[in-house]
C-alpha cells in the first residue's frame, strides 16, 4: 500500500515519530503541521511517547520529553529533519 502523498513516497516507512513542536514563546503548538508532513513521507506518528517511538521531532517542547528521548535512545531530531 502506497503512503499518502505519493510525491514524498514512503521514505520514512520505518519511522515511528512523536512530535512536540512549539513556538519559541510556548503559546502555539505547531506539531500538527509536522505530523502531516511525516505521514505524507510514510512515517507513522504516535500521539503518545511510547516504546515504539524511534524519532522525536522536537522544538521548544517539554524538558521531560527531551529527557525521555535521551533515556530511551529515541533519536531527537529538529524540525529541519522533516522539511521536504
């Protein structure tokens, strides 16, 4: 089955991502934008940070998320990693 958004294909087919992307002021959550891009590129996106998560897309998020990614060995990546 082809991933949605054939232009991006399934380049991220083996990725399970958790997305936590906030504005620098911490008032605007931009996670949905990056979630949609990841899905278009073939990734699965988890609504919770669980043991299946392989990558954490992170910008100005919670320290606890950063710490958990470090502890579990999930790859912490910036929003630039998602750019098409």
